[in-house]
DNA sequence: TAATATTGTTTATTATAATACACAAATATA
DNA sequence: TATATTTGTGTATTATAATAAACAATATTA
C-alpha cells in the first residue's frame, strides 16, 4: 500500500523539477536567479523543498515554458468539475 | 493570435478553480478557512488572484483531492525531460 | 421587503518569504 | 593536486503574506 502524496512531497518534487530543468539549460542557481531577478537564496530554498510564494514558482515555471501547460491543466480540472455537475 | 498566458492569468485561474471547487462542496470561504486552519482573508485573496504561498495553495489543493494529480503531472514533466535528453 | 448569510474591504499586527552578504562545503575543471 | 565554480548555510534586514477584527456591500432566503 503506497502512502498518499503529501504537501511536502509536492514541494520536494517541484524543487527537483526546477533543478532538473535548470541543469538541462546549463544554468547555475546564480544564473537563474539573475535572469528572473530574484535572489539565489530563494532558488536555493525552493529547489530543496522549502515553502515559497506563488510568484516565485510561476516565474520559474514561466522561464521553462511550463505556464501554458499549467494553465491548461487548471482549465481541464475546472471543466471536468462542470461535467460532473451534469450527472 | 492569442496572447501567451501570463503569471497573472494563472493566479486568477487558480483562484477561480478554488472558488468553483469550494462551491461544489457548498462551503463558504469561512467554512473552508476553518477546516484548513487558515484565515478567511487568505482564501479571499487567493480566490481573487493575489499572491499566496505554496503551502496555502497546496493545503487547498489537498482538501479538494488534487495533490496526487499535481504530483503525477510534475513527475510526467520530469520524465518527458529525461526522454528528450536521450535524443 | 426584511432578515440572514456570504463576500469584499480596511486597518493594525505578526509571521515568514525574500533579500543581501559572507563563508564553508562540495563539484567540476585545468 | 590546485583552481575555479557551484551549492549549501548562517545571520541580519526588508518586504510582504497571513492573521484578526470590524464593518460595508452583495447575494440568498424567509
């Protein structure tokens, strides 16, 4: 039996994804911080699963072209809710 | 030509989704705030597209059983990155 | 329409995310 | 191995998200 996903799990996975994306672009934490105009410490903490603000997360997502994906996913959830309400 | 999705768009959509989910459970902002042990003002601001913390967003997502979906979506993005690196 | 419930807004305070800086630890490169 | 680069940590400060409480503005219901 696999345990349910926790908030901590999601934060850690978000951090891992940032780390992976950043490295695939061959950017250091310093580089990414600079282009996004945020501090390296903020990136550092986010990549290691600490709490962050939505703005920080979305700035990073945007830089790695994940904003449209995210938006569409949210729209899909909203739509699936609409459909369920028909039954 | 449709404009690209902005960070503001995503925050507004997150807020709308919270509002919709909350209403589908017939909860007031007050109700939701109480069960999540956060203030109604935090919900209020989030639902209207203001900035928030990841913890706030994930507490809400968790309450509406969206955490597994989110986690899996993040894993999928990570995996698709791995695959691309093979070519 | 009157009463009730919900949502929006304001102000003040507290908690904490973000910043800046320095330095140590760990990795990568010459 | 020595040098350089990157990452992790610590401390202090600043900016702002979160809280609490009250009240006005909107919906909802009787």
